[in-house]
C-alpha cells in the first residue's frame, strides 16, 4: 500500500507540473500574445513596453520566466496581479476558497441524500408507475441549466415574492461562517439547492441502474431464500456494493466543483468564490491570477483522483499491482 501511495503522489506532482507548463505556454508562448502590451495599455509607446517587459521579467527566455513565476507562486508566495498592481494572487485565492468549499460541501450533502433516496426508491419500486416518475424528475433536474435555475430562484426570492413568502431570504452575497453561522447558511441555502438539482438527478439515475444490477446477483437471491425482507436486502446488501461507482463519480465531481466548476452558481448568486475569481481574471487576461486559480483547480482535481484511486486500492488489492 505504501508503494502504491508513493506512485500516486509522484504521478500527482507530475500532472501538476505538466498543467503548469501547459498553461504557461498557452498564455506566454502563443504567437501574437504580448502580456506587456496588456499591462501597459493599448497606446503604449515602445519605450514604455520595454520598461514593462524589464519590470516584469518578460524580456527573459521562457524557461527563466516560468521558473520566476513558479518561484513567486510557491516559494516566496508574492506573485502579483498584472492588472491590479500590488494585489497578490495567493491571498485572493485563499479568500475565495472557503466560499467555494462552503458552496460545494453543502450542495454535495443535499444531492447525495436526494440521490440515495430517489435511486433506492426507484429501484425498490421498479415496474410500478413511481419508478419512471422518479427518474423523470431526475432527467428534468439534469436538463435544467444551472444558470437559468439560479436566475428563476433569484427572480422569486429577491424580487417577485420578496415581500411575502421570501422575506426571510437575505440579499445576494456571502457571510463567513465564523462571522454568523445562521446568515452563512441562509445566504447559501438557495445556491446549495440550485447546484444540487443538477447532480441529484445524475446520481439518482446511476444509483438506480447499479441497484437493479446488484439485485440480480447470486448473493441477493441467497438472502431472499433466507427470508430477508426486500428493503433490508436493498439497504444492507445491494446499496453498499452499488455505492462504489457513486463514490468514484462523487470524488471527480467534487474536485472539479471545488476547483471552480461551480462558476455559474457563484456568478448568479454573487458568491466571491474561486470560479468567479477565475472568470474575472480571464476577462481581464490577468495571467498570474489565471495561473494561480488554474493550479488551484488542478490540485483539487488531482487530489480527488488520487483519493478515489486509494479508495479503490483499499477495497480491491488487485488495483495496487496496476
């Protein structure tokens, strides 16, 4: 197990290095892309451009510039934005990370609970009218764009029904958990539900499919022959085996969302998370900020992949020899 862990750690570091090089080359080595012109402004004269290149080290060879940026990002941790002079990248990412983590953690709890309830109920009632009805609800949830759902929610809670049904809903924004836990939860309640709608449908359909397959296995027939009730078979036997692919999918989705894939939800509800920070950096072509947020996202995706692999290795020793 220790050797497998070391291999996964080495591959994770290698992937992060490859991603950092790729992102750097895309923004610094692409023909026609001149960061100095972006920093100095459209009408900058050649002398100003030369001064900007010297000030930011943009006149150095690509390997040197890459090493300088990685040094400022990971060693001295003082990498500064090209757009907002003096604003450091790492503090901004660290301020945005708890917002995204709060959003994704709450939504993940909701969608997993909904998925387990919907998936197990549909599998238990397969062949009845409720089975396709539950799965239809899942399809509807998957089909609705998160951005549209969020806008409709805001229309109802912040405008149309604000003075009647939703007078208790706070304005859009974010309140840190340490400042006021109740307001933290109230500000995130509808973002949680909006994000959970999409993933609950996906996971419910996958779980139902896995449960239906598991209920046809020999060990389930043996349990039935012993007189075990259907609900007990479903929960104690079939569900435990069916959750393995769900855990795998959850790890990948969770890593991607924490890395910034919850961008649309953050933008709609005014949450200053990592996704929104990346979106604003891309609009301004703020290369250091883009590098910082992309590596942050890559770290969580790689971490989630490694966690899933370690879980599989724990459950199935054959994976460790792969």
